[in-house]
C-alpha cells in the first residue's frame, strides 16, 4: 500500500465532504401568500337550500413553514396555512325562510417529507432551479358561520361551528434559489375533512392551494 498517497487523499475527502454537506443540507424557513379554495360536497342525501350538492369558492391564503434538508434531495417540513373567510351563497328556503348561505375559513398544520430534483444534479441545490414534491399528514380546522342543509323529505340541519380532522396533503412545484435565498411556486391538495353533527356526516371539505413563497436557508 502507498500510504503517502492515500493519507493526503483521505484528509482531502474529510475536508471537502463537510463543505458539500453544509451547502446542501440544513435548516430553512419561508413565508408565502396565494389563493386557497374551500370545496364542499354534501353527503347522505343532504343538499343546500338551493338544491345544489357542491359549493366551491376561495380566498386569499397565508403560509409559513420551517424545514430541514438532510441532503440536496430529501428533507422534512412543517407548514401552517390559513385560508381567509370565504363566502357561499345558497339562497333562502321559500317555505321555511331558512337561510342557507354561509362562510368558512380554514387553518391547517401539517408535517411531511419533501424531495428535490435539481435540474443540474451535480450542482448545489440551493442555487438554480429544482422541482420539488411533498407528502404530509395534517390537522385541519374549518370554521363555519351560518349555513343550512336539508334532505328531500324536508329535514333540515344547521352546519356546526367547527369541523376538525386529520387529512393527507400532497403537493409540489418549482423552486429557484440564489445562494441561501429561494422562491417557490407551489400547488397543494388537501384531502377531505368530514363535517359532522351528532355523528351524522353532512358534507366533506377539501382544498386546492396555489402559493408563492420566499425562503431562507440558515
């Protein structure tokens, strides 16, 4: 063995490897804004006062997140998203005078795994363009103000003030970084939250989120 050659090579690797690791991994945080939809679908024979079974609308969205990259390809992330008060018009029941219109706002906290695919695989992923995706589990809270649903037999039920549940979150987008600063364009889908009263499911709520955010790698 030629120890005179191998020792300098080993020392070089021990020095260079941490440089790449520190460039491609570590803590980051971001803040963003965009548009979020709150999509509702009635179930179990219920409909809105105007006879519709689906009501979809949206409003402005705010988001903050913190993550940690283990490498240029894999990391974990915690998100908080808030969709502002969203209005739904369903009309008034002519027979009973019941007002079906309502509003809803939503908060979501989720924890998930993120993956990056840099366009230039051998480059530092903090600079340049990369595709990213995430898969997460979240805790969703939907707050309602007003609203009535009814069956074809005339049975009516008011919407509850709050509905909460665990939900799946799947998303992805494009990230562009310059050194420690980056910008993301992102789309997320949030799975169903069941809206129940006395253990009876009235409707389900899911979401589409469109987000632009800025982030900083510490």
